C-alpha cells in the first residue's frame, strides 16, 4: 500500500493570491450551506400547501438535512485526509448542488425529503473540508484574521436566510430557494479544482471501524434528540437510539485509543485550547441555533408578522454577524481567544435573559431590537475565536481531523440546543395563542441564556493563544 509522509497542504508558502482564492471559495461554500439550513424555515407553509405535506413531513424537511449533516461530518473529514481535501470538498459541493436540483423539481414531499438528506450529506463533505483547506492555506499568525472573514461571510446567512426565504416565497415560489444553489455549486466546484492546491492528512488508510462507530453514534444521538419532544423523552423510540448512540460513541473513543490510524487522535484533547474550543462551539451553537429557531417563530406566532416581515425583523440581529467577526478575527492574535469567547457568550446570555423578561404578545418590535443586536454581537465575537482556538492548536497535517471534530460537535450542539429549547417551551407554552406562545418563548430564551453561559464558562479555560505553529499535536 502506498504511504505518505506528512504532506504539507496548501502551505503557508502559498502566495497571497492563492490564499485569497481559498478564502473566497470556502467562505461562499459555507454561506451556501448555512443559508440552506435557515432559508427553508420561512418556506414551510408554502411547501405544505403545494405538496400537501403533513406537519410530521414538514418537520422532516428540516430534520433530514441536519441528521445526515451531523452523521457524516467525521466521515467527510477522514475521506478528505485520505483522498484529498480539495477533491472531496469539490465532490461535496457537487452533491449539494445536485441535491438542490432534486429538491427544486420534487413532485412530492417524499422526494423533497430525500433531496434534503442528500443536501445534508453534501454539506457534511463541505464544512470540515472548507475549514481544513482554509487552515492549511494560512499560517498560524494569519489564521485568526482569515477565520474572521470566513465567519463574517458565513454569518450573512443569519439575516439573509429568513429574509431570502420570505421574499422568495412571497415574490416567486419556494423551489427557487433551491434553484439558486445549482449555478453557485457548479462554479464553486470548478474554482476549487482549478484555483486551490491538493492536500492530504497523515494516514495511509481509512479507520473503517472508527467511521462506523462515529456515524452510528452520531445518528443515534441526533435521532433521539430530534424525536424527543414529539415522541416523549421516556419512550423506547427515543431512549433506545440515544442509549445506543452513546454506547457507540463510547466504543468509538475506546477504539481510537488503539487504532493504528485513528480518525480522531485522542491526544489532541491534551491541548487545553483544543478541548475547551470544542466545548465552546458545542454550547455556542446549541444556544445560537435554538435562539434563531424560536426567534423567527416568535415574530410570526407571538407578534403576528408575515414571513417577509419576520425576516426583516431578524436583520439587525444577523447584520452583526457580518461585521463583528472580521474585527474579532483581527484582534484575537493580539489579545487571545478567551476574552472574545467569554465576553461574547456572556453578552449573548445577558441579552437572551433581557428578551425573556420583556417577551409578550403586546410588545412593539423596538422593545427587543436592542437585545437582539447585543445577542448577535456576542455570538459573532465568539465564533472566530472558537475556530481559532481549535485550528491553531494542531499541526497542519492534523487540520482535517481537527476541523472534522469541531464541525461534528457544532452540529451535535445545534441538535441538542433546539431539543432543549423546545422542551423548555413545551413546559410553559404552546401554539394555542400568541400569549401562550410568548410564555413558552420566554422559557426557551432562558434556556438559551443558560447554554450561552455554559459556553462562556468553557471559554474561560482557553489559555492565551500560542505564538507559533504546533509541530506535533
């Protein structure tokens, strides 16, 4: 079997022009993937009407994407290390575009759900490889700034997702939220193959048992979290997958200790920066995604806004994610990641508590506008710092594995957060009236604040950033 010896991917030796291409390609790909996770929310009513979908089927148009996305992240990172990060990234973008085409022409909800499963699979092969390509192209001293730009471009999806979804649904038709991905995906695949250099990870073979255990564990946990609130947390349909998933993840950890070529070397977690950064992104996305999920609904169910108006209402929140990460990325190298993680998630947690205190069906929009901006600012401060903590704590040859773990924990955190916020909502509210919904939303906002505070606590463990590239971990 052919072996490789720690090849240097799109190395720091790459010139500024090539680094700009890598940054542009990976950032736009990330924007496309994140946008598609959000844009469908405001199109669900139109999809229900056109395709005659049930409520359960509508839920699966959202859940199918997130499920395949979460399950395949670690597999995608391992495949990129083995067969080439550029090649696998381009394949993921191509699959995402083809799946978008299938969604756009879907004659029924079953085909739409199948397309969403394939979209999630394509997204899984885009996100960790995008971070790996970006991390490899930029040396450690330039990486935080590049990650700030990357996070800013990705962050455009937060205000643009609900806004674009509402505008498309009201102005054209819902299939166009998928059609737009087809030409963008084709262009990204072409430029990835022609404007970036190929790179590989250090392992000459795939860790097949690791892939199976990680995939099975992620599937069981995410499936249980997704079904928990509807099927009941004590039901066999939920407890069975959750327990099986946790057992599989435990077996995965045990196997990684003795695998010849582990897909996630456990010695990486000896780095406090790497371990704490991954814990931060879990709680960061748990809090943020759960908040986005309910905020869009609060504007419609609680305050009576239409889809487009709700999208416009989220713009001030999301605009901070297009500006703040670039500033934070520039300052991380000077001040370290910890102030931006602790300060950012602390600010977000306080803002969510503020929203919980004032939420009600009779309030005006401006009552929540200020805390929305503060929440978005805090979320945006944290993301590039968390990415920097993880991607500057490993050697370039291990960037694929590090980005795979980071992306997987982010996605698992999102599923965990939405499930927890839905549980909090269900304890005190319902969809019966705007008053009932507002009561449940306030409880969900408190849960989001608690998750944000947990992320800030994890961020307090991040040491000051290293001044040189790690050479062996």
